[in-house]
């Protein structure tokens, strides 16, 4: 196990790919009913959003910040994500050297702690994994949550309403795991600006706000440059700032694999 308090917070952050954190419970969004014309406009916006081309992958430099459980700090890192569930995250020291490297294919993970010379390996359905990452967040969800994107949504079972501030429309639906999603699409930018995820008990486990969309113009994809994340998993706030987008091109499979160095101690965790 990672011993230092700083390491524990960092490990939590990289395993969730920098997602989940927060404090007080958030109330349901304030909305107003839609007129017939607004209903049609909301349906058209969602349809256009779902049909807009999504990047096949993401390769970026990031700055991760946290203010959680009395600990406040930040770290630079690199992040690669590729559907359906491929992840690679490296947390670096001020000189750019990797402190921790984590990879996952969605079913299993490998974490390299370069400071202690230890490697942790296990399954993403293990107690070890879920001691850091709630079961409500799957590895295959990360690409969509970090990118302000959506997988396929059954529009027939989606309820709609207007944001009380009239910035856009809220869309509400329940997925196959009985988790309830509340998504706010801005009617002007046509981008996602907020995504709330409630568990089956009605607790808010994830609240993500998106801003500063942008990306290399030659690739034709937008990616949110700034995310602020809260939720009931852990008291605190997490921020993720995309410093540089390298590519949205398909990544080599070898990027998401790690060969343990021979002098490192490998520990299987359950």
C-alpha cells in the first residue's frame, strides 16, 4: 500500500482518472417545464449532440488539483484514454519524472510506484480497486465523463426540462444499473456543461462541471480543458486542467501495457 498521505490522495486521483470527489450533497437542478416548441428544440439538440463525431482517443498533459480531507495540492501528469476502457496515467514530479504510472484495460490494472519500487496488480472489480473507486464509476465511463460526452442514450426514456437560468436543457434518464443521470447541454455552444450521477439510493456520487472547450483545430474535435468535480464519495473538490492536447488519433495498444521492471516487487491485490 502507498504509505504517505500525499501518495494516498494521488493514488486515489489517478485510479479514478481524476474524477470523483466532493463534499456536501447537491440538490437536484432547478428547472422549468418546456413548451411544445421548447420540447422539440431540446430533442433536436440532444439528437445533434449524440450524432456529433466523437474522438477515437485522447492524449494530453494535465494539471490535477485537489482539496480533499484536509489535504490540498496539485500534480502534473499525462493522460491517455481510448474506448472502450483503456487508460494510462502518469503523475510526474517537478522535474518531469514519473512518480506513479497506472494502466488499465477495463478488466485489470497495473500501478507502478517508482518511489518505493513496488508494483500493484489486480482486477477492477477487486476490493482493492473499489476501496479507491466506487462501483458506480466504471473504467469504460471515464472517456465520456472526462470528455463531456455521452454513450448511446435512449431518447424515448429521457425526460427534459429547461435550466432555471435558461442556459440550456436538462436531460434525465436512468441507465441499466439504475443510476440516474442529469445532463445539461448549453443551447448556444451545443456542449455539455454539467453531468450529475445519482446512485440507486438517490445519493450524488458525481457532479462534473465542464468549461473551456477547445482542441487542435486540424483534428476537428473539442475537449473540455477545465473540469471541476464534486460528489459524495469523499469530502472535497477535484479540478483537472488540460494543459496541452497532443492528439485524438488512435493509440497503440502497447501504450496501455506495462512490463514490470525486474528489480521491482510485484504485489497481487484483491
